C-alpha cells in the first residue's frame, strides 16, 4: 500500500464525513523497519457520545460494543456544561415554600457540630448554601432548596420519596410483609427511613461479663444502614423523574436501589478513591452537619463497620446496572449465633481482642489466656478467616495475624 499524502487526506476525509460531531484527526505516516505505519490521533471530544456511521461504540476489553440509549443519555448529560440539577431553579417555587422550622433545625445542628453561631439572615443562609439564587434581581429557589428545606417537596417532585418493602424470605416471589412510603424533606426522609428499618431488623442479646444488662446484637451495623440511606438520598439522580429510591429488606440481606448510574468516572472498584458528586449542593449541606462523610470516606467506613462486626459473614456489594445503583448489605449470621451458642461467639470476640493487642500471639498462647483447648481456638480462627475477619500473614513461626 502506498501510504502517501493522498492516503492520509482520504482517510481524514472519511473519518470526518462519518462522524457526528465531526472528528478532525491528526494522521501521520511513519517509516518503521521498511514499512509505512499510519498513526491516527484523535483528541477527546467535549460532545459525547460521538457517532460513527450513525452508531456509538464503547471499548470493553479488546472488543467494540454498541452504546445503548441509556448510556447515551448519561454521556450527553455528563459532557454538557456543568449546571448541576440540584443547583438549577425550581420553577414555581418561592420563599413561601421554605419551611422555617427545618431551616432553624439546620442552624442548631450546624452550631452544635461546628461550635460557632450562624449570624446571617435566613435568606443569606439559603444563598450561601446554594438553595436560592438571584436571577435578574428576582430571588429563585433551587431544586436543592426545595428538597432540603421545602414545606412540601412532593408538590414539585412527585418521585422524591423512599419506598421500603419487607419480605419474609430471600426473594421477591413471596408477598411482602409490609410496604411503606416515606415523604418529606431530605432530612426527615433519612430519619424516618432509618428509624423504620432499625425497628424491623432482627436482634439477639449477649451477656456482658460483670453486668446484669445484656447487649443487643443487630443483624446489620446500625451505622452502615444509616450511611447507605443517606448516600442514596444525597447522590441519586433526581433528574430521573420516573423513579424513586426503593429499599428491599429480605431475610438474609437489604438491597438499596437508587435511581441513576454511578456518576462520571466512579466505578464499584474505585468508589473509595474517586471523588465526584451528582448533587454537590445537597452533598455540601449534608457535610456541613456531618450527615455524610467526605466523598469516598462514607463507603470506606461502611466496609470498616462490617469488617469490625464479628458476626458479619460477607462484605457489602455495589452493582451499577446502567439505570440504577444497587447496594447490598448482607445480614450477620445470627442463626449461627443461636445454633453454636453464645459462649462460642464470645470466644471469637476475645480472640480478636487478644490478636489486636498482640498480632504475633500464637494459638497455644490464645488457648492458655482464654482457658480453651487449642482445637477450640483453631476452629474459631478458621471461621473468622472464612468470614474475612482474620487472616494470617507469613508462616506459623515468624508470621503475624491481621484483623
């Protein structure tokens, strides 16, 4: 093949004619080992997706796959100028739609957390928070303002609510035990959903040495439940007006379904390190009163809460379907707690405490400290390792334990 100027010109013209928006590549010819190598360099387009012959593609491994309509809409929204949905004007809303009682409650929470008083007026406070803006001399309420401080958010956003459904078994095939919708501003929704869920999770009790009162052990870490609820409310895609947050409580797990895919470059694998918020105004207001952690830290702490619970048998999972993000929190093995007896579980907790104090401690030393047989200690450790609570680093002699 003669890779001359005509070849590169024709190739550039072919690419330009068959792409929408038009791509203008930088095409060059290189001499490599008596061969002509053509390189085609294309700058990333600000307008996404780019169509080739009326179709859009994405790269998956070493294959090219067509992009579906949902992914196209997501790309189009994310490549557009960054006017976030929660910072846009809520049409028809006025200051009369703001609930002063909720705003006053926020003031008190902020002052308690930050140990400093808010001296600005309600209007100035709302402006600083991004909940109102001045448009040509007229005060306009933003979408975030109504969701956070509105008297009746559902008047403007019909799907701004959370549905919780409880099932008796492990799948949706069975008729649910109860289904409940939760409305209100975002603060009220988080509180009411969290209260309902914590009232309907199983607990067992544990005797504490030297105390008459027993300790309640829940199926799930309470922190993890509230944090996942709050993140779903803070980061869902509110521009998707046909969907709501749905939480399904099964016998062995809870599934939190939040409308919209993971934003921007966030994936289930990099969610701890990648920082991006679909609703930065809402996220910032929540962060000011420590309702959510800094971006990424919340999920990290959920994982830590599960890892530190000696009864949890499986790590939580995140799945992005393209239309919905599903976070699954798995139940602790309370049935095993009841089956094997409290003393065995207490032994596991004591073993973890000893290992935290001395990571180099040996099994015979643990057995001696707890007045157990080495066989009993080995069985407890095997179960802790199976649940990914404990692992051995290095050989039996010279190695150490990690919790």
